[in-house]
C-alpha cells in the first residue's frame, strides 16, 4: 500500500455514466487552489471520446483504459475518487493498483464484489428484479449500443439550477454493455485501502443501492461514511463540500 507518510499531491477523478472529465471542473478548481494535481479521466465512448462509442465497449474495456491512463501518468500515493457508475471502475482500479492508492472515495457510487454488475450489485434481491432492471436499461438503448442520458433533474440538478443547461448539453450516451457486464476482481477490490463513502441525501437518488451500501459500510473499520445534503451530482451541486471531503482524505493519509 502507499506510504502513509508521503505527501499526497495527485487526485484521480472518475466520472459516472453519461459524464466525462468535464463534470469535475468545479471540484478541480477548488482542489487546484490547494496545490493538488488533478487528473479527471474520461472513459471510452463518452464526452470528448464519444467518437469511440461502439457495441464492443464493455466494463472491462473501460477499466483497462482507465488503468492505462494511470499507468501513463505514473502515479503513486494518490487519492482515487469515483462517482456513481464510476464506482465500478475505481473498484477494479483498486483491485489492480492497491499498493499505489492512498485513499479511495466513493461519491454516491456503486461498490460491487466479484461477479456483480451495475445491475446486480448491492442488497440481495430476487432474480426477476435484475431481469426487470436490464429490460429497463435496454429500453434506454434502442440501438442496442448506448443508453440515452437521464435528464439532469434525475441526477439531482433542478431545472432552475445555474449549471442545468451546461450538464444537459454535456451528457452523452453511455455504452450499455458496461452496465450489464460482471466485474472481475482478484484482490477484493478496495479491501484494506483507507476508504470513504459519501451518500448524497437531498434528494436521495431513487432506485439505487447507495443507501444500502452506506449503511453496510458503517460497520467496516477502515471505512468512513459521510452524508452530503445535496443531489446525486454533488460535484456540480455542491463542489465546495465535495472538494473538502477529497482534501480531507489527502491531508489525513
């Protein structure tokens, strides 16, 4: 694991579905004021990489791409942050690069175990619920390739919010396969890494496993569970509070 006495300078930010590195701009500005070096990743098929979108882009290909970006950067002792679907990606990064991560932060994010997908992770539930969820996702992807973006209001950004139009124009279709593929973990994901889970509560995002995940993690000794009284896209609706949580993790690691 990373040397706890080393100074953390690098922050890696992984976006959720339909988002790109752009969604971290407001948080990045706060972090850079503290002389932290920010690396906001964009995953294949999204945002400025939308031209790469194809039916072949799945969970593992996005994981491999994110890890390749980090290898190119050559980072050690960094704070790793993932939002929403980005929790799938950072879980796999932690599984692969555990010794190089100083702290991992899940921002209203998925936290799967080996073999789970974005559809199946979380509280045990009947198989028919997974089938129903997959059917709904396929309905968002009539071409069978990519899911149409949610309206920002469903992401906790009211239509009268100052950044609503920015987000609306910036969201891009998300590769369907990434939500259906199971994750493959060999080293228990983030197990053993100092970790924080942030639950966004106003409003809680419906039909997710975020609340269940936060409650379960309260019993884990190496986890800190926090709540933010803002919507799901906290990096946009409350970038200052989001940045403070990241800075806190960087300072105490």
